[in-house]
């Protein structure tokens, strides 16, 4: 009984940590200011390139994938 309760609690804590992994909303250009790392963090390059067609990321062929925190900056 105790193992099943602990299992449920652990699962709920894990789900909650995933839900709070990203605290910011995106703006009209598909991104937001990145307070932790500085600069601007893009989530939706389609919207970003509509706002900033001159950006280097938007001039090269297909749209880049969503950026990842694990990649070196």
C-alpha cells in the first residue's frame, strides 16, 4: 500500500516538474526574452521570420528546428 502511494506521489511530482519547465509565454514573433541565458529565445521560426525576414536564420533554405538548451551557444 505504501509503495503504491509513493509511486503515485512520485509520478505526480514528475508530471508537475514537466509542466513548469518553461515559465515564459511567446510573443507575436514566436519567441521571448531569455532572462536566464540572455538574448532572445525562438520557439516558432515561422512567426519569427515573418517579423524578422532579414535575420540570417530566415535567409537560409528551410526553417531551422526549435532551438535546444543542450546545444552550445
